C-alpha cells in the first residue's frame, strides 16, 4: 500500500449517517476504512503477486480489520454489511482477501474537482460582467473625443 502521508477530509454531519448514528465502533471503523484505503492508484504485493489497487479501495481481510479496530470478526462483518446496504462501500471477497471500495471517494476527497452551484454561479456572473464591460468599451471607444 502507498506510504500514508497528508490528511483526509471529513464533511460536517458525517456521523449523522444512519449507518453510523448510534454506534461509535461503526464510526471508528468508517474512519479506519477512509484512512486505510489507497489515496492514489497503486500496486501492492499480495501473497507474492502484484495487485493493482485503485484510489478509494482497500485490499485486506476481515480478520485484519477486526484486529486493527478491536472489534469481533462478526461485528466487522455486520458493520460492513450495513455500510454496503447504505451504499457507502462495496465489498468483494475471495479466498485470499476482501476488496472494499469506498463509494464516492472522489467526491468527498477532491474538493478541487467539485465546484458547488454557488461557485459556478459566481464564476458565470463574473464572466458575464467582464463580457459586458468589454462590449461597452468597444461601443464607446470614441468617447475620448476622437472618433476615427
């Protein structure tokens, strides 16, 4: 996995999600998943084979998660199923590992790519004002007293 550096973003109100609302263990597990997933596309070694891991994915096992977050294996499975039911993650399991994909990872981690409606409106208004100024300047270019 890539060397952990930097930070991750948490939007206000995240703990009010119905899957997290009444259980601090689930909240901690959710933070663990965000912190542990790949923050950029990378390649890891899994049992001697290179495995491509996309941004927002985590290749692990339920047993490892259980150990890392100090929850029982069954509690982790139940929480992951709840997260999956709420469309927060998708889980694919095989004999060797569990691949967890955080849904909408790009959306909540890439503010630069996400212009809000307000920002888009402001940018559009600025552009329109600039166009109006340029048009007026072209129409009134002779107002300096010299008409060519």
